[in-house]
């Protein structure tokens, strides 16, 4: 049985990955977390995974963790994930996202775990400001990051490549496009809209829904489809390679908002809020996933409307 380590197991994607792997029953799953309140996300599988509370910025703690578990697979998901928040605290975003990964890679190197496969989760945000003529984005698209977050993901991406080249670590990199669903933080646009609609329906706020830039277009995929892709990537991905993961279709944020509002009977007024506008924003992210599809035959299984409804119902149940 493979020993799997998921860093950030109680996070949005991490919790779904834990559920997916636990249900396959082929893996002994270990997961790291930092905050006690985040454990609610893994309630469904808490009895089937081994949780480790750890600050991954502590080199000694990470070394002890890797020495003890000696995992055969590592999914490195722990990171600060909000582009918007990264403008407010660029130093923490950069230092945390880079340091956490270096500690993991250095520990694998120190204990000579040369058969351990590691999935480095970068981001489509590394492509940043791409001209219309260069869409959709494939893995060779020029990188033009537009936030401290996206710069940190470029660093994570290329650090993974560096440790593959320099130390022969078995690293596969992925660049997922926007993934959405229940449990996502309301710091992200779809979760924010869904939470506000649920609050309006429960009369816990006025009928005003606050929005930022509605003109941007994003390639949205259900988080369950994304974590399934992660498992395929670490299983079948070529060592040292990088793969885009996304639906291949982009939606204007205003369209997503209209779809969510159409699922509600409440009368909702839209107002723009300056604080939700980023200093810079990518006009469109659109995935060319053909490289990954050819390798794995992966395609998303969940529709955008099904995903939006699930997200809205999640917030309705907890508001």
C-alpha cells in the first residue's frame, strides 16, 4: 500500500483529494494541517486518514515528518492561495509559499527518497497577462505573472524543476486553472457570490451583492475533477514535465454571477466595490489541456451549472 502525504490536507483542494484517495482504499493517507478549525473540511474521512498538525515553515519539523513517514507519494498543496490577498501581504505570500516547498524538497533529498514521487501544484496564474491571440494557454505560453501570488507560484514551479534537474527527484508539476466548489474560501469569486446570495436569502444582509471586476474571464473546473487529475498526473505524468489542467472553456465573471442569481428567488441588487478591484487583473485565463488529455484521457465530469448549484447549496446549509 502506497504511503501518501498531502500537505494542506484540510484546505479546499486537499480535503477533496483526501476523500478521493481514501475512497480508493489503495493508499495509506497522511495529511498535514495547521489550524484546528480547518478540520471540519475532512469530517467525512477523518477516521481514514492520519492527521499531523505541523508548521511546514519549520525545517526541523518537516525533516522529522518526512523521516518518520517516508512517503511514496507527496501531493504538495499547502500554500497561501489568494491572488487578491497577496497584494495586501506580498512578503508573507512569497516567503511562505517558497519556504514550505523548499523544506519538503530538502527533506526528501536529505533522506535520499529518490523513488518518492512529488506533485508540485503551480497555478495557471503564472501565465498572467496573455494577449488574445495567444489564447488558449499551453505549457509553452510565456509567463507574465501579475500578482505576488503568481510570482510565488512561478518560484514553486521552477524550484520543482530545479530539484528534478539537480537531484533527480521524481517531480511532476501541474498548473491548474480556477477550480471551484463547496468549502472554498469566500475570498474567491464564486464562493463570495454564493455566500452573499445565501446571506441575502436568509435576510442576514441587505439585498446588495458586492462585486469586483465582472469583465474578467476564467476557466472554471469542479474541484473534484481537479483532484482526480492530480492523481492521474502523479501516477502517469512524465518526471520533470509540467501539465495544464482545466476545462478549456472560459466564462465571464458576470455570466457566472447571472447563473448564480438565476438559482435564487430573492431580488438582488449588484454594486461594485473598489476594495474588490485588484491593482492588476488578467483579462482572460483559458486552458489548453491537450498535453494532459493525451497522456491520461482526463476530461471534467461535472458541468458548470451543477458545480455552481452545489456551491450555492453549501452556503445555504451553513449560513
